[in-house]
């Protein structure tokens, strides 16, 4: 019975006017318009629109208790599918912060419901594709609830679904997820049919209004209060009802709200943290005209926030238990701010919370051992196994050499062909983040590696000193000792402590130990010993600020190019070679000198006599003498013939 103007929350030029006829504009009504009409093929009876909502590029309308959508970019109409029962209202939200998938996904979630229906038996529908298709939504324990349905909403700032329950003139919100599901919101007086506006910006601000009532909540319905009204500096009222006003319409953006009354009065209010009252606007014109040239100063406010779990005020694993993509917002405003001509708007930041289980990490493998022909993929798939030498691995991951060789079966189905790495070049893997089968980004956050079979024939290019640590860094030995039998796989974002953190008070006592963390602010790399073979690495992202997920994976590399280790230490080989050279020089000097002595002539005569005797014997018997010449053997062969 009253007109409505619904603007797109992210695109100010797009709006829908609802009266006896509908008008849809994409240029802020700056040109003449024909009445908005639904295609003839979709018309059924006399159309009655009870609700409208913008969801990204779609305009959703409830017409004759059915939902239709209009794609204004493609200029395409279609009925929503999946709704089998009458509905009257829609609810949803839009995120206007940017192109991040968390922000874009917000407009996808839509509820359709019948306002005022008995909550125990009402049919609620939910869509995750901007209202194109719906499916039934059932709240746990819904059949036991008493009262009627005043609305259902997806509160993205807390990742909660809230139901507004009405019973005997009182209303309160019920929530679906921990921790708010343990209690209901505080009840408040409910009169008329309150329309609920979810203010843009994902701050948790709700406006509930009817002709004689205007309520506000700044914490998604947990506390609901009346909005005071200031007629002047000296005249104020505690509510719209007390001010004897009749509301025509209410509008809100991220920071402000406006109320137009049937008495042709305009009221303005700020949606700041501490300001929630309306003031009467007097001869009112609001416009934007670019930047100011009159000397007004712009201020920049930088704030560093610490999550409760990192400040010791919550369980460290609190957020990792949220196995779904969630978000929250932080809003900064000036305390006790008065309304003025130069108004400083509150600032809002969107924060990603919780673990999206569709995320995973992958190590880039552009050049594998199979590509270069070093390993055969057919052989690897046929129960391939390899041997790790006993002096190259330790099953306790502490570097203690084993007593026997280890035979390892290669899991080709899980690991594929190993990444090819040259042993003499420091190496660092390229780690990628993937979500639901799509590449997202290259990860530069801090991470750690561990060879799963206990190989310790590798180290790191940096030490605690060269990594510029200000405190003693963690390493795999300390993690394994602290974690016991399972310690080798428990280095993650929840127990990682950076040696560059100024709050880390562990003294730097051993600055020359290898620094085990890769990525982050350092250029640390892995260096391999002179050994060829397969390494299977466990990788874990330990940076607590990169993701709430435990991002872990396993991958393999094949190290090549190392020559076999010598049988003797190189020092002994060099020493023997030097002794042989010295002996040869000494003999070259001494032998000619000795031959001129009496003893030398006797030795020379003895060798000459042995030579003549061997030559004579070669003419009669097969040659067995070591001094027999090739000519003598030839003579023997001719004589035998």
C-alpha cells in the first residue's frame, strides 16, 4: 500500500521503484522509463509483488507467492526452481568490498519464506546460486519451536543463520551455530509487521521497522533497542512511537540511515558504533562534488589487531575447527562523534575466518624425473621399491643412524613422478594454493619440510644467525621431542613460533644451528648431500596468519648428479698418491747410481743370466717365464708348426 525504492547496495545507479507499477533503472532515473513488465509467458493472473531483492547481477521478485529472477545484464527472465510452497519474502546480502571469492559468494546465499507462518510447520527454502534454484532448508529442532516466523537471515559477519521468532507480542532471534546456538537473543517488544533491513557492509547491523516503530541491533539481533529521535537540541524522544511519527520508508547504507515520514519529515542517523539516534534534517540537500579545495585534511588510521587465540584468550585450535569458509568484519569509528557537515565515516575491513576445506597446497612439478628419462613411470607403478642405506636415515627423526637398510615401496598413485632436483644447487619448492580444482596463488608464507622415511642427508642454507633470528628458532628436533611419537607431523600453524617475533623471549643460545623454516621473510633453501635417490617430503604451512586451515601435503623429489662416494677418505688417497710420486722420483735418482757400484753390477748380472735362461727354455717348452719376450713366443709357435 506504500511505495518503496530499493537500491542495489553495490551499484548506486541501479534501483527498483515499487508502487502501483514498477520502474527499474540502471542510470539512477536520469532518463524516462517505461513500466517494468514481466514476459507474457510468465504472467499468471493479476501480479502482486510482495518483496524484491538484489543478488549480484540478478533482481529477485516475489510475485503471487512465487519467485522470479531478472538478469539485468543479460536481460533475461526466468522463474526460480525448487520452491513448492507459497513464499512472501526473500532475504540475502551483498558484499561490495572487492573481487575476492569470499566477498563475491555472499550474494549467492538467499532465503525464501512465508512471513507469519507457524514456525513449527513452515517451509523455508535456501539458494546458494543467487536465487536461480532453491532447496528446502530445515532448522534443527524446528518442529519443537513455538510461534510464527518473522524472518530468516544469513549473518555473514558471524557466519550464523538467524531466525526471528514471534510469540505473543514478543520476539527474539534464534541462531544455528556455535557459540550463539547455546542461547537466544534477548526478547523485545514486537508490534505490527516489522520489516528487517540488513545494513550493507557485513557489520551485523539490523534495522527493524514498521509504521510506528524503529528498532536497531548492532550485533545481529542479540540486543535490540529502540532508536531515539532528536527534534532539536532541546527536544528528544525515546522512540518513533513517543515522537508520534508515522514512518513511510527507511533506507540505509554502510554508515548512515534515513527515515522519511508520512508527515513529510526527513530524519538522518549515523550507524556508528556509539551513535544510534535520529535527528531531524531542516531547507536538506546532500550531494557529492569531488575532492575539497578548502583545506580539509584527510586522515589515515592504521590499527594492528591481535586475534584472541594468539593473545592467550582462546583455544589455539578454535578457528581451525571451523571447517567452512567464513568471514567477519572490523569497524573503526570515532567515539562520541557528533553529526557535522564534515563527517568522518567509519572504516570497515573484511576478515576471512575459518578453514575452507576445499583449499589444498600443491608443489609445482614442471620437470620430473620421468620427463628426463631418469625414471620410468611404468616401473614406478609396478610396486616399485628402493633401498635407503642404514647410515642415511633415522626412524626417530633425530639423526641417530639405523642398524640396517630400509626398503621403501614408492606410492606412485599418491605422489606421481618425482620432481627432479640437482644435488649441488640449493633448492626451494614452489608451493601453490588451489581451491576446488582452481589455482589461486603462489604461497610465500612460512612452511617446513620433513623427509617422511627419516632421511637426514640434507640440510639448509641458512642458520639462525644468517636468518637474522632474534630468538632461538624452533626445529624438527624440538618439535619431535615435544610431540612424542606423533611429534614428527605436528609442526603446524598452531604451535609455530617465529624467531623474528619480538614477543618471543627464548634466548638465541645456538646461533649456528640450521634454520628449518622456508618461505616468509628469508631466502632459506634446502641443500642436499652427495647422494642420489628419492626423497619423500611432508610439507606444512606454519604461518598462523596465512590460513586457518592445516595446509599440509606430501610430495617427492629425485636428487641426481652426485658422483659415488670414494671407498677411502680423500685425505688418505692424496697421501698415498704423494708417496708414490716421491718414491718414483727417488728410484729414478737412486737406480742409475746404484748400478755403478759392485753390488749393483752383481744384481744386473743376475737379472741378465735369468733372462738368457728364460730365452733358451722358450725354444723347447711353452713359455712360463715372466721375462719371456714376445719374439721368443713367436719362435716357439713356428717351431711347433
